[in-house]
């Protein structure tokens, strides 16, 4: 996984996502999900091109309570958090331009 992307679980979701300065793009995923695996290189490219945006991955199998809290029913789902609030969400495989538009709408 890219150095620009953090794996975040239930224990550190608060500190890494909700308490973060600036926008955080969260990829809700699972290892068995083929579209989720296809999303990873797109996220890596996005993270490299957008150093002002924190990019994290949350495995829904390992952080079920976080997934439930944010209503994740399909994966991959990407959410944008800012100031502790979820301010944007997109379900399904997202292209880099779609990620940029999602994050750009909340900057």
C-alpha cells in the first residue's frame, strides 16, 4: 500500500479521521471485494496528487461498528470527512476525477 494511505480501524478512527485537520477521504473496503481492490491504485494516484488531503482505508470486516455508524451498505464507498463530520459520499468504484470533485466540493 502507498505511503500516502493509512489503514484505520475502530480504535483510531476518531483520532485519524474525525479529529484530523483538513479533509479526509475514507475508503470503506474489504479484502474479498474485487472493485475495492481496483479502487486502491486510483486512491494511491489521488493521494500522491493531493498532498493536502488525508487518505485512509477502513476495512469494513475489521471495523464493523464504524461501517454501521456511517451507513455503509455497499462497498467500495468513499466518504469525505471535514471537521469531524461526514460531508460527502460516493458508492461504487470512483475514478480519480470523481474523487477530486468529491473532495473539492468540501474544501
